[in-house]
């Protein structure tokens, strides 16, 4: 098998080798491509430095809130977004892709509102005074709608659900069915202060000992009384004289 494969490869013609002229052309083409790449790299690097300087001046200028750049290619817009992000700025792109797409920057303290961004995306100019007037108009319309809603007559249903489900919930429900707890005046009212035992521990112990002593004295007096009464008279066995 190996011999067969070797014979087939041996019978095939070798590719023509490049001559000196072709080698020279290939080398020149490679050099041109490398030079073009270096030129593009230098161009982008120069653009980056230029944007860094422009953005730095924008930050130092206290009277400017936003900065708009002219329409440019995607690679240049990407460089502006990168430089702005490093500088701590807010950046957005607007316009149609590959036609009039441009970049705008804002300082953090003047970040755009949703309405402003929406206006730029629609290709409209942003007017702060006009936006405030529209906001006030919307607020007035909202208040008018609220007042009109409050002024509407209250809807009164044709039937009462309690009548429909009387056999289930009865005539009273919710708070109407709740029981109200009231004090029973027949037992009187005793102030909480009168219910407290204001005696000290020593007084309680003394009163307890006094009660025990009183019980003991009472039992002693009762036994002495029984002893003084004496035994009952004995019955005589001698019959009484007639």
C-alpha cells in the first residue's frame, strides 16, 4: 500500500516554483500592507490624542454642559466612547448608522433625561423651556382628569349582594356582626389601685404570724372551756326510795 502511494506521488508533477520576479512582487505586496496598517494605526492613535485633548478642555470649561461631535465612522465613535468613559462622562450615539451617526457627551451632573434622549433619537432638537411647558401641561391635564373622576356620581347597584346571599351570611356581616364588649355594671367597678396589696414582705409575714397565733389561742381557749365544765353526773345504782 505504501509503495502504491509512493508511486502515485512520484508520478505527479511538482508545483512550479516561484521565480525571482514573483518572489519580489509578493514581498512588495506584503510591505505595502504592513505600511498601510502602520499608517492606520498612527492615524487612530493621533485621533485618540486629539479627542483626549478636546474632552479635557470640555471638562475644564464650566459653562458647557454637553459636547456634540460631527458624524464619523464607527471606529472613531468607539474611540470617543472609550475616552469619555475613562474621563467619567456620559456618552450616547445618535443618527442613522453609516449615514449621519454622531456622538454627544454630557457631564455627570448634567446627565440627559429620557425625554431629551428620545428627542435626539427622533432627530429633533432639544428645547428645555419647551420641555418644561409640556411637563406643566401634562400635570394640568392629570389634575383635571383627577378632579373629573372625583366629580362623577357614585355608582349604585340595582341589587344588594346581602339580599342575594342572605341564606349564607345572614342579615349582618363584617363589622355589623361583631359583638361589642361592655362592662357589666351589676358587679360594680373596682379601681386597679384598690386591687393591689401595698403591704411590704415584713408586714405580710407579721400578719400571717398574727393570724396563726390567733387561731392557736382560740383553740386553747376552747379546750380550757371544756375542762372547766367537768364530767357529767354519775348514775346511782341504788334505786330511789318510794
